[in-house]
C-alpha cells in the first residue's frame, strides 16, 4: 500500500473516531441531566421539575410483558407505589451509553421490604428522547431474583 494512501486512511479514520466520540460526548452532556432527574424520582419520590424531564407522551415499559404504562401521572403512581412498599428503594447506575436520541444503562437496585427482606437486583434500561425530554423507558430486571429474595419459590409442574 502506498504510504500516502495509508496516511490519508489513518487521517480519515482518526476524524471518524473523534467525531464519533464527540457525538457521544455531546449526547451524554445533553441527556445526563435528564437521566439524573429520572434517577432522582425513583430514589426520592420527589417529582420536582418532572414536566421538563419527561416528555408529555412518556411511556414506561417494564419486563416481563413490556406493556406500555402511558403518561407522567402513571409514572408518578408507579414510583410512589414502589417507594411505599420499599421505603429505601435505591437505584445506582453502573454503566451508561448515549447515542443521538437514546441512552442505555446497566444498574443495580437495592431495597428493603416492609417485612425486612433485603433486595438486590440488577437491570437494564433503554431510554429514548424527544424534544430534549425522556420519551420512554424500557426496563428489564431480574424479576425472578426479586421474587426469590422476597421468599417466593417456583414449583415445577408435575409430569
């Protein structure tokens, strides 16, 4: 390969790499404050400034069925009910990745039930953004592990 062609190819690759990192960095810079607010709603139950964080068309979808729970009021109700059952409910983000209009994160949730059972469950969320606000959140977590930590068991069917 011609040395000039190699230099041009390396130069173009470095431009693509830098632009890709810059795009992800800019996306993170724009989305991170909204993600932090969303996390704060789950961790505190305080919904200050929610209309500037969640889009008016917001939908939450949770495993295992991912049926849409549309609306900001529905989200607030879900968070409030969760925090009533688990007063110390806390989510900590372990890793986050951002794109142009979406982000994904790996997280861990800890909580204590009112009966004193400790929970520690990992999960993944995918967020989509619209007009600078969170449009939806897709949540997948260890539902079976959650139930087992609460004392539920699975009994295999009789054959």
